[in-house]
């Protein structure tokens, strides 16, 4: 299937990703289930009050714990459909009850966090996010393993950093690639939905860096940064600028620099270059944008988090 098209529920057969992601209300859910290979005739899709806005804006007028009118059985179909279409694993707590988060804890090296099931609204957001990102971000890793998506009841007590804490983390490059998120840090309402998209993009960018063995030192040279240690000096003015705080987290190392840059990339060329102008200069900000476009996003481009 061409990466820019998806199956449509109407006889025309195909529609662009852009149009698909603009679908709203029940039409949006119906199209999503059809794209995932689920027979919408057997799915209880609930009733939505209006048909305007993006795919999920209508949905989140209901509470975050709402089922969106999707039955327990159809939630299972949704989970399986996402796994099959995107070739990923969504972890079931019955098969993996905890995640070892000791390396992320402040003190307890043997700490474990409880795994919970993905709820219907969370699965819809996950599917939309994957639809909105280039396939290389969630494709099989170098070792042929599928990416695992894990939902925790709550995030572990992570080490404090320039970002003020971490809501998600990526276990990439080990025996398997896992993106782990905490339920409380996976908001579905309002601006929070943009946050979930950025968070997912950030963690999956780490996977791309590892899978493609990207030359991060070469990127430093390209941007005139040179040694990785100079990142902290470059971003030392972040606090005085006030926005956005997470750009400073990119000063930790080149790996985080690229992942944070990928978050900014989702907002579009103009906004990303504006954000990085104080740190990299006009030419450097543009070079960083182009580098991400070619090496991380497979030439996908965005405006305010949506494919253009």
C-alpha cells in the first residue's frame, strides 16, 4: 500500500492520509475500523453529537474513561486490528504484568511498574498517532522484533531532568523495542492530545536513530555544534526565553537533541525554525529541519501536528 493512501469505506477505494485524519465523529471511527480491516457492520460505534472538527475532537467531549460506545469485544478487535495493520504488539497485562523500571527510578533499582490494558479511547489515539507518523518509526527493528506499546497504571518516579520529569520512555536497542507510557501521562482531551502525539514521536525517534544507525556526531558538525558537550552551553539560554522548556532537554545528548527536535518538527517548518533560531541561528535551524525530514520522517511534513 502506498504510504500516502488508506482504504476508504466508500466505493472510491482510496483517500489521502490527510483526508482520513480530518474525518470526525462516527464517520471517523467507521473509517478507522475499516482501515484496520475490521468489519464495521459488526461494530457498535456509539452515537456522536456532531460531525465537525478532527477525528477525535468530537470524541473527547466524553470523559477520558469513556468507551466511546465501543463494546469490550470490539475493543479487542480494535487492539488486534492495530497490531495487524501496523505490525506492532500492544502488551496485555495478562501476559506481562509489570515492567522493570529500576534504571529510571530515583532510588529503587529493582522497582517494577504495573501494566494495564489499553482502553478504547487510548487505542483510537494510538492508531491515529501511528497513522500520522512515517512507517519507519514503527516498522520491525533490525532484529526483526515488533515494537511493543506498554501502558502503565502510573509512571515510575523517574529521575528529574531538564524537562522536569519524564512521562514516557523507550526501551530501544535491547532484546526488544518498547514504548512505555503512564496512563496519567497519556491525556486525551484538548491540548493534551498534541502532547500524546509529541510523546509518541519522541520515543519512536529513538528507535529510528538506533535502527538506521544515524550519524549524530555528523549532525553536530553540520549544525556547527561540534562536540556533544557543547549542547548544554547552547541551550543555557532556554530558561530565560521561557518556551518551550522541553527544548532544553535536548541538551542532555545528541540522541535527546534529535528526539526533541522531532517533536518540534510536527509543528511545521516555520514554527520549528522559529523555535530553534535562538540556539542554532537561521541557517542551522533550517539545516536541522531538513536533516529530520530526510533521515527521520521519510519526507513527511506537518503543520500543527497534521500531515500537509
